[in-house]
C-alpha cells in the first residue's frame, strides 16, 4: 500500500553535483519491484552502471535531472540524457515507494522538460516497462503531447517533439 505524502513536504530543485553521492541514501526507500520497473531487472540497489552513466553524463553535460527531496533525502528524480544526436534525449524518472501515487513523478517530468529544451533537445524519447501503469500515467500527464510509437522488447515507446526554446 502506498502512503500518500503531502506535496508540501517535498521540495523540487535542479540536480547538483553532490547528488550522485546522496543517491545511496535514496535506495533505502526504493523496493526491488520499483527498481525492476525502472531498470528491467530486480536490483537490490541502484546499479553501478547507472551511477557511472550519471557521473559521466553530468561531467560531459549530456545528462541532467530534477530532484525531489524531503527531510534532506532524495525521494525521486526525473532525468534526461542526450543521445548520439544531441537534439534527441531519453527521459526517465524514479520515485521512492513511499512518495508514489501523489503526482510527484508527473511534477518531476514536467520540471525536467524545460532544461532539456534549453539544452537544444527537440525530441524526447521515453521507454516504460510493460506493466508499469503508474509511470505510463505520470509520463502522459506530464507531457500531454507525447505520442505512443510502439512496443519493443517489453517496453512501451513514446516520443514528444519540443519547440525551439524562445529567449
């Protein structure tokens, strides 16, 4: 059963360099089921390959995220990572179990789209494990112009075209 947490107990902000070190604390609130829905395999912790990808992408400015924190702990994040064509990026999110079911994933994805757009991204891609109805609902609520493009390798695939940022 999901415990609904009041949205005023959660603060949203941009990713910071020291957040990679803080993800280890976040894993205490993430079940194997949630990790399996995000990564496709029931890990017991956030995978080392994923942490390495974040570290490398952050350093190369090809990855960024928006973070939710509560009580000084990261309780969720939405991210984008540039593809080989920097006009294309993958978007994903993860919310700790206790904080699921109150729109936090939707809020995070909404917040990460503008920085991606400002970074010259014109096309967002998303892949969601079949069966992860909550992630599918959150993604579609956050990005209403998202288009379903098909099912491949047990994942629903989506695409959304972003207008050029105007300054």
